[in-house]
């Protein structure tokens, strides 16, 4: 009876733990294998003492089934534990833990990322010389996009320079004169497609605001009719 109870317990209880308590499959497999050994030794001693070919065959059958289940669980466990999270998932998880009083501050993130063991550490440039140069480049880009001119046809203020995706792929990137881009059919089409991608990003960012639903619907209608 004790052996039969160990057999049942080794077969079903760990599976319940895996389902509801998320015990690793490798632990389940090792537990089942220990139950197999215990059951086999105990029942074999009893059956050898009293003699029963049928009973011994039954024990062997049960052990084979349980060993097979343990082997499958072990393989699944190795596969699950071997699956690593991407660097993006690790960074997102760390950022979610840094929120304090409903806010996440940039200074908090930088201070946390100073630890080389964090996933966020590799997202920053820690060479002060390179970081300072990158910051100046960012400042220069901010100055470029802040320039406004009067568009000749509409007589309305527009951004003087725009950055196209095709240019950003080139060494050093660069900005083009907006009027020239609007006058070129190919560049204008690229700018339009880029605008739709930017709008999609903006839509995903604020889609939780139901008040903006009419704007999103109107934009989709325009895109379907003009862009296709």
C-alpha cells in the first residue's frame, strides 16, 4: 500500500504543483524518478518473497510509464529553463520596478543603471567623453528642428528642415530643406509614409483616450483613400 501510494503521489501531485505552483519541471522529473526507485524496490521485494509473475510485470509496466513521464518532464523543463528573456524584456522589467510614488524619474534610472550587473547598464554610454559628444549632437538636432519658415504656397509657418528615414541610414544622417522635399515627388511620398508611421506611434501612445477616437477614425479614413 505504501508503494502504491508513493506511485500515485509521484505521478499526480507534482503535476498539480507544476500547474498551480509553477514548480520547475526538472524538480518534478527528479521527484518522479525517486518515486520509481522506491516503488520498484519495495514491490519487487514483496513480489520476490511471495512470488507473482503477473504482479512483477505490473510493477515493471508502472515503472516504465512513470520513467517515460519523468523523461518528458525533464526535457520540457530544460527547454523552459533554457529560454532566456530578451534584453528588451529584461530592461522593461527593471524599469517597471523603479517606479516610485507613481512616477519614474530619469535620474533614478541612470543611478540604477550604473550597476554593471543590470540589464539597463548596456543601454547607456558610460564614457563621459563620448556621452558629452552625443549630447551635443542631440542639442544640435534640437536646434535644427526648432527652425521655422513661412511656406510660400500656403503662407503658413512650417518646420524648415526634416529628417528622412533614408538619410538616417547614411553615415552622419542629416536634414533636408522641407520646401525641397515637398517639391520632389519621391521625397514627398517618403515624408508622407513617415508621417503615417509617426501618427501610428502617436495613436498607440494615446489610444486609451477615448476622446481622441474621432481623430483616429478620420485619419484612418484619409489613409485608406489616399495611401491605400
